[in-house]
C-alpha cells in the first residue's frame, strides 16, 4: 500500500521522461512486478495531451479576443461606410454603369487588406481582378494593376509583377477619411494613364455576406466617345454644362471627382468586409478550438482512467501474488 | 411602419447581443404599406432559412423581419443571398446591354466564378421624366461622411456654381454644374436651410431630381465670423508674400474660400 502511494506521488511529480516505446507499456501491464517502465509510459501520455489542451485553450482565447476586437472595429467603420453610400449614386445615375466598355487602356484597382486572418475576401478580390484582366487584355488593349493593401500585393506580385503599376499599403494606419483617399486618387490619376478604371472591392452587405463588386470610372474622352455612340450615357449631351471654360474641362473634373468618391466608398466597404470576415473567421476558429478541446479532454480522461485501472490491476495482482 | 418607435424598440433588443445585432441599427426613414408588409413576410421567410443556426439567429430573425424595406428582391435570383440590409437595396441585374454583355464576357473567361456585381445593381432606379411639370424638386445632398438630404422634396435650391449663384426649380433643364465654395440654400415653403459648401458638383436631371455632391458642408450658424476674418487676413498676407506658383495657388484658394465665407455670413 505504501509502495502504491509512493508510486502515485512519483507519477504526479515525475518530470518528463523520454518515452519508452508502446510495446514496453503492454508488456508492463502483463508483468505486474515491472513498476518503473509502466510508470514512465503513463505519465507521458497524459502530459502530452495536457500540453496540447493548454495550447488549444490559449488559441481559443486569442481568437475569441480577436473576434471581439473585429466586432468593435466593424461597428465603428460600418456607420461610416453606410453614410458614404450616397456618394457614388449620383454618378451612376448620371453616367450609368458600363462594365463592358471596350477601351485600350484599362487599369484595375484592386483593394485588399493589409492584415491577414480575414477569411477569403482577399483571394476573391484577386481572382476577380485576374478574370477582369483576362477579359480586357487583347491584342490592342492593355491592362494594368494598381494594388492597395499588402495581401493583394502578395498574391498579384507572384504572377503579374510586370503589370503592376502602383502599390499602396498601410491605408488604415491613419483613420480613413476622404482627404486621404482623395490624395491617393490624385496619385493614381497622375501616375497612371487610363481610359477606364475598374475598381474591385468587396461590398459589405451584412456581417456574414460580402459581395465582390467592380465599379467602372471612365476617363473624360471615353465618356464623350460613349455619349456620342449612344447607349447608356447617350443623353449626356442633353445636359448643360455650367462652369469652367470648356465642356472637357468640366468633364475632366467630374471624372476625377467621381474616381475619388467611388474610391472612398470602395475603401470603406472593403474595410468593413475585412472586419466582418475576420469576425466570422475568428468565430469559427474559436468554435473549432472548442471542439478540439472537447475531444482532447475525452482522450485525456480516457488515458487517465486507463492508467488508474492499470495501476489498480497491478496492485491487486501483486497483492494476490503475495498471498497465494 | 419603420419609425422612431420601432427604432427605439430595436435599440432595446440589440442591447442583449451588442456585438452582432448592433450592426442592424441605423435605419433610414421608410414607410411600408400593409400589402408590402405581407409581401415582405413571404420574402423574409426565404433568406432566413439559409442563415446557419448561430446563437444570434433568433435575434437576427426578429430584427430582420422589421428591417426589410421595400426592395425588388422578390424577382432577383439574389434572394439566395443572406438578409437584405435596409441600405443596400438590390435591384436585379439590368436587362440593359451593359451588364449582360459584361456577364457574357465574364462567363467565357471565368465560368466557375460568379461575376462581380456592379454599382447599378445596388441602386434604386431613378424615375423616368414625367410628362407634366412636377411641383417639387427632389434633392439628394450628399457628403463623403453623411447624406444630408436624401430624396427631400423641396421647392427650390440655390447652388454656388462657378459661374455664380444658380437657382434650381422643378423642371430645370438637365445640367451639370461645377460648384465653388459658397452658400447653398434649400427652400422648402417658408423654411430656408443654409449651408456653406466647399466645392463639389451638382447634377440636375430631367425628372426633377437634383444631386448635390459636396466635399464639406457646414450649416451657417456653426461658422465663427471672427475665425473667418482671421483666416482671410492670414491668407491675404500669404498671397502677398508667396513666391512659388504652388504657394500662390494655395494662398489664393485660402483667400477665395474665406472671402466666400465672409460674403455668405454677411449676405
């Protein structure tokens, strides 16, 4: 009895011993006098499982915290994104929406996030950008990328490095506001020649759904061309132009303003989608961690009970061997 | 009817589950007729089934019932998407050539990926030009961070176009006007609301819809005249002492804005 008690104590405070192989363990249960070998095996299996449980529990706590952080950030930015939705609507009402316009110089502006762990939204944006690139690059047309955000850059730089004109990262370091986005838009407009700008982003519909969207902004020359050709912008001629010396000057300003407005909304919507996607990714991650923890707990208990049973058998058979 | 009472009621329910249902706060003012409400009941049953049974599901369902506005999602195949939020009224992809041509081209290149949506699918279509002169002007006055006026029916709007103050009445000829910093006034009956805007654009459409976009707008009573005077004198000084073209241009802009502010406050 004293031996058994001592053995139990030893097991609890035994440091991690190098694991003997499992065959040894089986032999030890059959040979009840072999105490040391059986002791080593028992403590290791529960120790390993316990370590695993500790790390999974930590991961669960971290992902839960990240989810809360994403939820609070989402709250803040969602209000702003919704308020900015009125900004692009007048342009679409005036100029229509022409994603299938055929132009020589296309520029695809891909908006992505800087940080990861946000689900699949960045991959979706990149996939859409690549498909748009394929649609719009023909024998006499060219198609370039402007990438906003680290994750988009990492994916696009792998196979389209020569097509990338401009890369901008760390947009969200400072609070996103219209001034910053208009400076960005100015940058793009100055450095990149374009006939049509196609902005690819994820529109925030709800916390669980994000719609990949592409908004098209045409340069003033193309607007004139399309309005002459008829179609959706056909009645642009019926509009009187007030201000500026020439119509083209006003159209130029209009195109630039349109681009900065659409970019502002796009950047906000994408940021919203990023936070929402992160929230759901972290939520499913914590749930998975919880499931894993449950399974590990069962394994741990089973192992623990098995070892107790083994020990009991050993003691009892040892005692009966002494008597009989 | 989605009104103040509903909003406060929603506000109280959302306290139970702040981090999720909070996202559903903030409704526009929209009115639903009885028939629409019945229609909505049947529509809302559709998407709700597709939400996974999360802990927030019951909360979401309650709130979503009240939140669905009159949208044309009855017809759209996009009813398969999740709950419609009140702001993103989705219209089914236009039958117009642009969108279908785009979808066609897309399917050829990437048949396995759904084509992205385009902004026109998120907008309510504008009403066509009426045959008789409408009595009111519908104004959308938007800023980057807020929509000041959304579909407000007013009598007249005076905008500061670069060619001078321009008055817009119902039935105005379609116009695209570039705006300079100045006073914007919205006349509704005997009410006049005055804002100082810092440039933007104004579109007047043939169906008596006016869209005014401004980068920044402030109601006049929030402007401090003393600061305006100070700024004006400061920028005039800078203009006189400016050396490079860009400095001169910046100082000129400052002078323009401040003198416009001045005249807005006094005039």
